[in-house]
């Protein structure tokens, strides 16, 4: 990868990577740090990265850096520690965005990541699998479980409207 290609990657992908990380971390300063670290890792490996793999490498580096930050902040939870009561609500809300954000926050980190990459950033299952280093089947399962958990939390549409 040349300097020109690297600069082009910065121009094209920095906003997308930032949005992805910010949606997961909910902390602007930490998101900026993660994005900067991801671009720094990419620059260090620029000689071995081809232009066609730059986007995938960048999101993978950002994902792993973000997970490291989360672990340092001790905000990591596993599927086994989450009860089904954690995903249910009986409150009536009129603000759909607020309800979706609350439901999203109930998901564990891997579910948040794969759901954002699929539904928000528009990646294919294969691309997500490469980024988070899981199989296509595992990605599909995590996305399915995340959607089911959000549906359980939100409940029926009448409760939201």
C-alpha cells in the first residue's frame, strides 16, 4: 500500500469506522482513540496490505482495538451472565429511538458489533466473519440472537407507539 492509497483509505473509511466504534462504545474520546490506533496499525502494516483488503483490515483492527479498550474498562459481559429478565420491559415509550438504544445497550459486545456491521454499515456475513474472526455461521447466529433479544426487549409495537 502506498502513501496515496493510505490517505485515500483515511478519507473514505474514517467516518464509517468512527461511527461503528462510537455506536459500540458510546464515548467519543475513546472512539477517536480506537480509530486512531486502527489507522496507526494499518500504517505499520501498510507494506503487506493490498488496496483491496484495506477496508477489511481497517475494520478488523478497529474491532480488536475496541474489544481491548472494552476489556480494560471491564465492561465485557458474556452470554452466560445475562438472564432473560434482563431483556424484557413493561414500560410504555413513545420515543422509538430511545427504546431501540436501550434494547441495543442490553446486547453483549459481540452481538452489538455484528449487528452494527450488518444492519448499520451493510457488510455481508462473510466480511463480518473476517472482521470479527468468526465463521459465517457464528456471525449469523449472533445476529439472529441479537435481533431476538432486541425484539423481546421492545415487545409489541403497540407498547412503543
